[in-house]
C-alpha cells in the first residue's frame, strides 16, 4: 500500500519580539494609510483561480463538435453505462501509470469547460496551493457521465462543490485493508481558511484523517449514508451509519463557519476596515463563537461600544502610546472643555481605559492564555431557584426542578441530561444559572497581562500604570468573563443537544427494526372511556377485515365481551394489540381477566401492549385519508396500532419521527438538526431492510437512499402504467431516476422472484395467444411487411428477463464479480438462498480463505462478503429477525404485588441519558439508572455498539426500590434476553 504524503504545512514563523508583535497588533486597530495598501493586495476570493487546473488543449474553439455528442449519443451512453459498471464495481483497481500507487483522478473534459469551471474552488489547507493538474480524482462509484450527474445536483448542495470522484486505482492493495489516498489529507474546498478542513474534522470526530478525506469525497459525489455504509466500507474503514452521520454534521458546521467568515470578510472589506491582522484573525476562526467575537466591533448597530465612542473622540493614539511610549504621553493635552467626554482628566482616563480593555479582549494570545488557565482550574456551573419566578409557572413545575434548586458541578463532569434540564429551567424562569470562575484565574490573568503581554515598552508613571491595571480588570470583568461564560454554556449545550439527538436516533432505529409479526390476524384496540374502545381486525396482509366500537368501561363490559368473542372466533384471531394510551391499564385488565377464564376458548388468545405515540396525528393526516378514505379517523388509529405489530417499519415511516416519542428533551434541541438526523435514521433503516419494488407503498419507497417523494411517485406511476418491474435495469426507464439515483437505490430494492416468475409465465401465455390471433388475422388480410413488423413489436417486451441476483443485497455494479464467484464455486443463480449454496461457499472459503478468494476475483474482502451474504441468505431474508418481537402476555401484575428483590422480565420503552425505562407489566415503567447498565450485563452485540439499550429489547430485571405514593420503581439490570 502506498504511503500517505505529508500534508503541506506553512513554514514555521520566526519568533518576533514583543515590540514587533504589539506594533502589528495596533496596526489592526488604527486607520492608517497602510490599511488601504493592504486592501489593494488582498483580492476577493471569487477572483482566485483555485480549481485544480487541467492541461488545456491546443484547440479550444471547436466546441460545437461536442454538442451533438451530448444530445445524440446520450441514450447510447446510458444503455452502456451499466455494462461498464459490471467491470468496475470496485472502488479499487490496479493503477497503470501511477508511480505513487494511488492517484486522484480528474473527470475527463471533452471540450466542455463547464464541467470544471462551474464555481471557483479555493483550498482549505494551511500553506500554498498545490497544482494537481496531473492527478486524477478517486472514485467510490461506478463510472457515470458527468453531464448526467450534473442534472441531479441537489438545489441545496454544499458550498464546497467539486467535480465528482470517478475511480480509485492502486498497484498494490492488501485485501481487507482500507485504501488510503495519497492526496486525501489535502482536499480542495471552495473557501480558503487558515486551517485544514480534513485535519480539523479528524480532531473533532476522532477519526483518522485519510478516512475523513474519503468521506468528504464521497459526500461531495452525492453518495448517501446507507450506500457508503454498505458498499464503500473499505473507504471509510468500516464506519457505521451513526459515525458517518456525525462526520457529516461536523463537516457542515465547518463549511458554515467558512462561508460566514468569507461573507464577513467581504462586508468588512467593502466598508474599508479590513487590515492584514483582522483578515488573519478571521481566517483563523474555527467556530461561529470565535467568528462572532472577532467580528463584533465591525457589526453595524445603532449604538457603538464604549471603546468605539472613545476612538471617535480621538483617544486611540493615547491608548497606543501608553503601551508603546508612555514617557511622551500627556493626557492633559487631550482636554477640550467644549467636547463632552474630554472635559476632565477623569473622562479622558476612562476613555483610554475602554480602548485598552477592548484591545485586550480581542487579542488572540490573551484569549488563548485565559482559556488555558480555565482548563487547569476548577470551573463549575451553578443553578439556584430564581428569586422572582414567572406568574405563569405553577408549583408543580417548580418541584420538577427540585434537584437543581441549589446545584453545582464541575463543567468537566456534568452530565448531558443535567445541562438540558438546567437550560429548560432557565428558559422557564424557574432557575438562575451562572458559571463560576475562581478568583485565582482573574488574579493570575491580570498579573500576566500587566507584567508580560501588555507591559509598557518603557518606563510608565504610576498614574499610567494604574490606568493599565484598571483596564485589565475592566476587560476581564466586562468583556472576557462574559465571553468565557458564553463559550462554556454554548459548548456544553451544543454537546448535550447532539447527544440527545443521537440518543433519539438510536431509540428510533431500535423501534423501526423491531421484528415484524407476520402471518397472524390481529385485533387492534385503541382504548378509551367515554367514547369507547375502537377495534380493528386486519388480515396477515394488512387488509382491514372489520372495524367496531365497544364500551368496556361504562357498565357494559359483560355484553361487549360476547361481541368481542364472536369477532375473534369469526375471523380466527388469537392476538390482541392494545395501545398504551388513556384507559390502557383498565383495558389490559379486562382482556387478561377474560383470557384467564378461558372465555375465548377454543382460541388461545394472547395480548401485547404497543406504543400508540403519533397514531392520533396520523389518523387525521392526508396520508391516512388517502389510504383509508371511508374510515372514521378514530377507527384509523386502531388500524395503525395493529399494523405496528405486523410490520413496524412500514407503519411507523408514515408518522413524522419526532411524534413517535422515544427521545429526551426533543423540544429543547435544534429542530433542524433533529429532523435531519431522524430522517437519516429512517432512510438508513428502510434501505437496510429493503423494499419489494412491486408491492411497497409510495410512503415507504420515498425513504430509500437516492429516492425522494417525486422519484417514488414516478416509480409508482410507472408500475401502474407498465405493470410489474421484472429487474433492476427497468428502474432506469423511470422518469427522473438517472444514473446517480440508480446507483444509490439499486442495492436496496428487492424483487420477489417467485412472484416475477409467475407474472412472466402469464405474460408469455398472453403474448402467445395474441401472436396466434395476429397470425390468424394476417392470413385473412393482404400481407404487409411493415404492418407485420409493427404487429411483432409488442412481443419485444417479452425480452426483459428476471435476474435472480435482484432478490439479494448485491449491488448491480458487482454482478460481474458475483457471476464469476458463482462459476468459481460451481453454483448457478437458481441456487441462491438454498442450503446447497451455503455448502458450496463454505467449502471454497475453507479451502481458499476469504482473502485468497478475493484476490482470485480481483476484488476486496468487503465486496466479497456482501456477495457471499447475498448468495447464502434465504429468499425473503429480513435483518429484523435478529431484533425482538413484542412481549405477548396472558395475565397482569399489579404494583402492589411487587417487592424488593423480585425478578421480572420486561421490555425497554425508552432510553435516556440518565437511564432506561422498562415496562414490567404493572402499569408503571421502572427505571434502570445508567450506573446499573454495565458492559458485563450486555450481550456481545451490544458491547460493540454502546452501553445503552433501545426500545423493544427484552431484559431481565430485579426490583430494588418501590415508592408506591409516587409510583416510582427502581430496577437493576440482570441481563439482556
């Protein structure tokens, strides 16, 4: 494997004296003539040719010759695109002319400069630009036409847009090991900053730089997270979808900082206030907080700062002189009796003090020193009960924050849920929060400023040193301390929000991937008191068989029991699904009592409790009205409750993720980030499970990677117009589904081969009958060659043949390798999913080994593993079989029946940052504190993910404490079932 070249670094700067350093600093605050000269040297970034330059062809005029090619040959190119993919399914191939092993491949340009010069690109690296004209951009995908990829650019595409990556080539590629790009640690981005985006991304996410570089390339090439996580594992070092999502979010944050930085630079430059020192300070900013702090003095506002008003009075030279040449400073010369602010010597001293304080607070070295001090000292966050609470806040809400009425914790040890709770209490005006920085930090900071960083160059009189001391203290108290508090609070809140959103995403994934209960007729029950319990009986294929309303809790329970029994016997339904909403406990007791009395004999009836979060919202949504137009909204919720057990994924995707209710503080976090994360989790789950293209709904289809609402609608319309999809190739005929979309979605779309074989056999029978009728017609009429050709054209549709590989998770770009592997093991496509296939694969792998087989096929271990999984998994394989099913019960347990030490089994309802809530069947969920969830108690699969449990998992717990008045149950986790 070729080694990574060292990233270009800027030359180390020589040490400068304090005098030179301060002089350069003061120049950034003064309006001198040198500032205008510096602005002339600095040019807008739009004028910098920062794209990788390609060698120009000697003849650039004959562009028209290539135009007909893009219009006339495009169809032929599209037809041959997949044939090329068959031979180039891997992101790794042998390099022919590469001396360094791997090269970044540039997309070929045939007289079309738009493919390269769409936008100016500027390098986000430290140091000089590199000329990559001879290099080529790597690819993680099959070859595509550039002009077709351009048509699919998202409207809200990232600012850092570059030509898509095309291919990765390597002379030596150790199988099973990730491939590193030699130029990957230096990525050209659109906006230039004084830091390397790859390096910063690596530091913040704790992921290797070459992996971060590959991820940037993959995202720039419009690859989706499910596609990368499954089919580009070797490029991302086997990262899971959660890690990829974290990198994507961090990357967007960095790009936002770069974009806002350059917008600020352009604005300040337009106002004529941009200096070399300010430009450098702005380009050094890595967060929005740093950017706001540096650019604060240059923001337009109705009222200027104290320092700005003092500068307007002409006191800035006095402030600079106090540091540079205090001997010659005479403050009395600035007195002007007729000017407000310059009347007395005290006003002049105050003005100089404000200017100096502002200088100290904007100096990078000064801020770095105070931050370093804070890292070494004990900084705590404190919350107390507010003295004057809002009148709208009731006593119950105040008691909710009782733990935080007098709370103090080190900012390094505070938990994420504590930060979110404190923030909520502060927003409700119940709590008062402050960050406590010890006085020792202030004293050491002031001493360092006066004696080292801002020490006057020459002797200063005692009265001037007093002004300097006051300036440092004023700067700390009025400017620096509030800045530190904002930074600490912002960092803590941001981290807590991200962790809360990630927890929400993990819970949602666990809920969506619950094992479906197939082949059963189910009765869904939406409990209620006054308006009765709504019933819905659905078939094994989710068809509505019957709906009704029964009144179980209004004195008519015995009469309604006969109706329920009659319905269960008539439809042979032995499974009842009860929603966990209002009257759930009473409804559960009602059914448990009838089951214990064997009232439904000869049926062996069982029941389960399922979350009905979002069911009411879905029942009145346009989707529900379209799906069940003639059904009352109250009965729709009962149908939804039953379908959540039969196929949780297909039902829950109809509901907006945040309404499912498996998160924590979801209304206190960034709604934009929450929605993006949850939508991404839904896309990941639907894609990994896969959908049958011929029977899935439009709602489910739009969540497949690479598809959206319009493309899903077009697929459904194509299916209604042309009938069943026979193979994956037909997806290319759908309007709006180009090569890139096909590449992203093809591997996640399934084709039921048995259904397709039946359909094809019926079609052939119909075509044969139609051909016989046409032949009879032709014998009666005058023969006509052209007419005969037209008559035979419909028979051409029968040429489309099913491909057995379409039922697997193997991507079409790897079909060629899969076919070679089948030949190598002596199998056929018809053996896919059969026990014989597993035996043949095992025999070859035991003999050759996984690495040896991959080398023989000229592929990677990751791709070979996907092919083996696809060939050996039985037809209709579902990854959700590894997850838990609902917990079916026949009896009920009361809270009074529990005692400390009782061992029970339960199902996780929700996971939070402080613990896990478990439904143990007593009407109230018990809490397992996070400290009781240890690595030894989790299964091996859980140890690989995180020390957390997700909704739907079955656990064995022991009761530790019962607080009956407060209905609180504390549990200890024994093991995961």
